């Protein structure tokens, strides 16, 4: 039963990415929604099938909706009436805070009663799982996928990993290394672990590194991800043995496209924390239980963790992995990331 429920949520996530309508919940307490950034088909507007716009509570606050009775609960998403002249361009301008300077004059908007709060909450989390903006059109049309609100928990619980393949991989930091690839039942993300050196009875030096295309591959100066990755590899190579876990959780779990939206907001003066919140996401949406699963499949229960982030220590220990020592990872700042590093220190508790 749980497997079928997880599959229903997976189909819904796939449908949202493709711009198809999804029904969340069971009638009469269901909402049929289309993700604004992928599904703003002209036919929906021309045929009058859009009955509302569902937005995150953070976006509603930015649009000055909190003073309306129907939007007063700041813990809930907000449903607004479609404004006159609504089309795909206006819908995206309403949904995407990174476009506010380009489209500054929007509204006023009228909040509608949110009669299906559970379905609305589920939609917000589905957006994160799909890597989409948490913004939807409520539509009247035949859904391409259907799911119950409880199906999302089944999908998330089904995220068990298995080792799919492994092979020797000499790397510049260490010729004696093996790459282990993992696959999840729940999604298509392939996480990997690079095991360096010869296992002995000591706890390995371990680094949890979240994917960062811009930093790891392109050499972005906006963050410290690339230098941290390379420094961690050398620190692991200098130890008796160790493991680099490369987690496919781009942008602290919000995905590449939303990370670039956060970058655009940072260029407008918001720091990395406020940018994520303004987009309607958590400050850090990563799931460190994935890392714990990867370690367990390697029969590793104790680690020396290379990190400045106390949340990584807490996340592993909550999953039963003992952190015997936290090893700081100091990276020099540059003019482009100094504010970012200060924000991590001052607002998310990172420390050396």
C-alpha cells in the first residue's frame, strides 16, 4: 500500500515538472493545480479555467496580503483571486520574487478563503520536491495525476538508498580511491561516495558535500563550495582513510533553477537566508538522513566530520551516526563571497 502511495506522489511530481494538472486530496477536499512556471498554457487562461493562484505564505507577505482576513494565518499558503488580464507573463511575475524589480506594479490582490489547507500545504512541499517555485494555478480541468495528501509522506519515507555500482577511481587528490554510486527508490537522484585510502579500525574523516554546479564545476566566486570540495579531498587523502559523500541536493535542497533565483535576489540586496525565505523555501531544505544511509551501507557508524555546520553534526547523530570529532574547514574569503560567509556565520551558526 505504501509503495502505491509513494508512486502516486512520484507521478504527481513528474506531472508538475511537465506542466500538467495534478489533483491533490480526495473530493470534495481536493485541489487541482498546475505549477505556474511550467504549466501556464494559454488555453487555461483563454477558457477561464483558472479559479485562483496559490502562493506560499512568504510570497503572500511580500505582496502585502497578510492584512486580509483570508490571508491572516502566516503559517498557511494563500489563495488569491485571479486578477483581471491574467496571462502567463503576469502569473509568473506574481509567483517569482526575483522578477519584482522588472514587474514592480502588481495588485492589489484579493485573498480567497483557503478551504483545503492540507492540500495547499502538500502542494508547497511538492514544489520543493520538484524543484519548482511554490506557486500554482488552481484550475478546473481533468488532472493528469492524482494523489492524496498522505501520499507525500509515503514518497519521502520510500527514499531508501541502495548501492547501484562501484568502481576504482584514481583522482588527483588520491590515486587510491573508489567511487560508490547510490540510487533512491523515491527519486532519480544518484548520490555518490568517494572512499579514499585503506579502511582500518579508526573512524574515517568524512565530508558531506552538497552538489553545487556553479561552485564545483564552474568555479563560482559567490560561494565557497568549490574550494571546500577540493580542500576536503586533500584533508581526506592526508588521513588514514576517509569518505567524501557527494549529495545531489543543489542549492541547499531547492534545486539549481531556484538557486539561481536566489542569486538574483542576492544581487538585489538580500542575503542567502532571506533570499530562500522570500522564494518560499526553508533556509536549509537538505535532508542529511541521506548521508547517514550512505554511511550505513558502507558499514560506517563513527566518523570524524569535516564541517563548519552544526546542523550536519546534529543531522547525522539524529540518524544514529556518531560524530567523534568535528574538524573545521577554513576557506579564505574573496570579495564576492565575504558577505555570504558572514551570513553563514551570523545567521545559520556556522563556526570554525
